[in-house]
């Protein structure tokens, strides 16, 4: 038996056409990372990571979940009372157990593409990997800005609360960085009327930031509008919401005002009241976005913080979230239709976390398109637990069957890690493999201009056109590179 080498140049590219599409049309496209959780302070400071653990494991809940599943103590995952090297060794011991998990591919691609390290990760190879990677992390090429330049990242949209000062975005904009970094307006905490212990301190901070006394619903909306204006002044053109679902609930302004007043007095809204308030405020946010020509992103379907022990010990975003099975179709459909009926429906990207909802989301996106913006409502890329080969294929197939793949705005990292840009490579290989197989099977024409142009659009150009964000001139026009086909 003579198996192929691990991660060859044509990894995932099983046909000649797949290789042609990838190496001639996809590989050299810039990256338009329109949704991520990268920390803007680290971009502003051009952070130089001290070692591989800091850049590889810090904030990467995918890796944390794998380590927990392998029985690694929490001290060696997220806590600060153990050395970075011991944490790295714990992950290296875990990697062999991740065979057939996308982490096995991602981790090795990260070592190869960032550090040129081709060793297979294990406890035995870990010491050499540690030394090689750490030497390179001390160089300017692997500083935060060096990474963004190396991977030709044209745009980064971070995720920011309306109460954030955005001071780091101001500093980045003045720095001359080729990558354009923009804030994304994420007002999820404005909906937490069921939890006054969180909601009220947040409202107080919003009041201070917006210079508005948030004493009633009208002043809440005014404060949110002022912050929306400030995001816009810094180039922000994208909002985002992370919800279980869009409630199928009506709410008048009078009802919303009473619910707000109740929460501000310290009495939690009932679950029914919280759903009504969410419906009302999501309409407010939709109108704000539409008025300024923004794009709204809605991430639906996560059931979060499912481990009370770790939530108490580590707080939120500790990697203990799951796919939820919430009803999605009716509330989302009514929401988009309501804004469309008002003439206030912004460009919108909808993401589902439960793959059972793929056809729901793909068909909902087709209900409220218009004749002004091609692909105005987007069925977003495979997200979170679905941003792996199978999940990407499911999303691409659903979109292809029920919408226009050619208008798709492509992949995003949705990550807190600066090593996550290999996920764009992974997506591009999956896309080209699928299209190459279709050509080989006679399902679509073997036309380089037609299919190769679509690949380039999905990998980069569609996002550049759709989001309307300024891109550095060096990356806005992509020159045709020399052939990258493997010999």
C-alpha cells in the first residue's frame, strides 16, 4: 500500500479541475474577514507573542474542547497557574486523538502555513516544534500586523459592544496598516431585560459613553443611535446579533417601554416579556442599519454556557456551548418581512448553527430579495460547529440548490485566533473540490472564465462589493499571479 503523503499540495483537491480552480483562481485571492472576534487592542499594539501557546491556545475554544474531551485538567487549558510550555505539551498529547476532527487538519495547516513546520504533532515532536515556532514568533513577520500582511488580509471586522470606546480602532486607522480594520456593532446586551444585574450596569455604561441619561426606552434608543453613529464615523458598516432565535412575538412601543422600566427598576422581565422586547429592539436595530446602508449579520441557534461549573470558574465563552434546536422559520421570516414592508430591510447575512435548518435559512433568504442589491439577503457560511468540511459542503449544497452560489460572500474566520486564516484556505479547497467534481461529472461546464470567475468572486470579490467597506488600493485590485499549480 502506498498512501498519499499527509497534507499534500493537492489536499482535498481530488480532480484535475479542482486543482486548476484552486491554484489558478483561489489560492492568491486576498482575505475579506467580515466577521471575527480578534482583539483590536492586539492589532493596535502589534502584539508579538512570546510563545506558541499564547498564539495557538489562548482564546481558541475549539482546542479547549478537544483537550477537555481528552481528560486534560483545566489548569492545563485555560488557567494561569501552569506554564505555557506545559499547556502546549498537553495539547500536543491531545492532537493524535483528534484524527478525523477538523482540528487535526487545522493544527497542522497552522504550523505549515505560519511557521513552515511539517512535523506531525505528537508528544515526541512537541519540543522541536516549540523551539522552531518560538524562534519565528520573535520576528516581525509573525507579529500581529506581520500575519495580517502575510495572509493578504484586506479587511477585518471585529466584534464590538456599543459601550466600547473604539480607541484601538482609532489607533489602527492612524497606523498606516494595509489591512483595514473596522468595528462591528453588536448590541446583544441591550436585550437582557430578563437579567437586570447585567442589563442595568450595561445601560449605565452606555449612558456615560453616549452622554445620554438612559432613563426610559426613548433615551435607550437615542443612546444606541449615537453609538451607531460613532461606529459609522470610524468606517463601521456592519452590525451583528447572536440570538437563540428571532422571537415570533409582537410588541408595541408602549409595551417595550413598560418592560424597560421594569428591568431598570431591578425586576426581571418574564421570559414572554423578554421575547417581546427582543422583537421590538431588533426592529429598531434593523431600521438603524437600513438608514445608513449597513449590513446586518444574525447568528442564530447556539445554546450557550452549558456547564455551570466552568461558567462559574471561567465565565462566558469558555467553550461549553452547543448546537440548539430552537424554532427558527416563523420568527425570522416575519422579522425580515416586517422590515421589508417598511422599506427598512438592510442587507442581511443569516447564519444557522443547526444543520437541520439549512433549507429553512436558504429558503428564507430567497423570500425578500430585491432588484437593487444582488444577493441582498445572504445564507451565511457554515458557522462555528459547521465551519468544517462536511458543514461547508452542506451549506454550499443548500445554497446552490435553493439560491445563487455565484452571489455568495464566502468564508469568514469567526475566530479569536490570529492563526485562523488557514480556515479560508480550507474553505477554498472544499469549494474548488466540489466545483471540480461537478465539472468532471459533466454537471457544469469546463469553462475557466465562468467557473474560475465564480471561484474568485466567492473567495473575495463578492464580499468586497457587498459590504461596501474601503479596501487598501494594494489589495482592492487583484493582479493575476503566476501559476501556482504543483509540479
